[in-house]
C-alpha cells in the first residue's frame, strides 16, 4: 500500500494505492489522522484500492469521528463496488459523503 | 492446489489473499463471490494473528488447505493460537446505530459469516480450525 497526500484548492487529497487490510490500515491511519485539523476539507481517493477489510472500516470510522469533532468535511471517492458492498452490509455507507470521481468530490467540497 | 503455510503475522495477509483469489478463480467463482471469500478468510486470519497469537504472546503458523469438488469450494484455516469462539461476536444488533455510538469490535467475524455459504469453527488437540464453504455457481 502507498499513500500520496497533496493539496488541491485547499482540499487535502489522500490517495491510497493497494490493499487496505489488518497490516496496512493502521499504517494509513497513522499518516492520515494528523492531517484532520479543525475545519479541514479532506478527500479520500480510493480509486486505486481493490481490497479493503474491516480494518479499513475502522480507519474510516476514526477519520469520520475526527473530522466531525473538528467541524471538518470528509468525502470518499472512487469506491469499488465490492468495497461499497462491505460498507453497506455493515451500515457504514449512509454515514459518509460519497462521490464517484475525484473531480466530482473536489467540486462538492468547494 | 497445494496447502499454504505462512507465519502467523500480519505480513502474511497479502500472501493469503493471493492464494484465495487463485483458488477462487480455479473454482470459477464470480468476482463478488471471490471477493467475499477473500474477505472472510482475511478477517479470520487477522483475528487469529491479533488475538490468537500476538495478544496471547504466542507464535505459530497459519495453515490453509482447499478442497474443490463439483458442488463447492472449501477452505480450511488452521492455527495453534489461543482459542476463541467466533460466534460470540456474530450478533450485530448495533448495525443501524450512528457510527458515533458503535462498538467496532466483531465486524470482521460478522463479515466472514456473511461472506460464505457455510462457516464452521472447531477446536481440537490444541489447534483451531475454521472452515469456509462456498457453493460453486452452475455454469
């Protein structure tokens, strides 16, 4: 798994490539959580993630709690159908703001 | 396919994932069924490493075997870690609650049980065995 972080139009874009599992999710979370400052706008781009286990759900939950606590905004983009299925089965899907593409995600955070 | 024996560490999860996807392809499972099987085995393997080995200060392997016949694909996952009862985590009564009020533990076992057609756990002679069965869709 690799994480690339960049800023576009004051939005922090977190771009993950590879599998998010019990090994890589805690590593990703350690990189991402310090970025979620008060009032932040964050877009998590999952379009290069083919697989995510419940460890990834836990990471998303931490991100959700921290951005909500900091009056920030978090948006998820590029979720595969299978990852959306996992989020749906566990009741996660409805609690996140989701867009299909990075372009749509950035537009919605403006 | 032959068995796979790997150390009971989180580093082994990606190797296990590849092994499961290979056998799923050989069994002709569709994309979603293959994904759910990988997820099921990965969730349980993760729990074994964290709870059965690490937290119990034990070390050991994860051993996977497969059986393929006309009707179904069966995966056996065995370890020598501390035993636990997956069933105790399977009741998810809080899935409708807002995320702020959730207990997060046990989601993996829930996904494992949801992801396959039959799921079975047994403990014998100091070993734990998880069995995952997926029906092969007729072609």
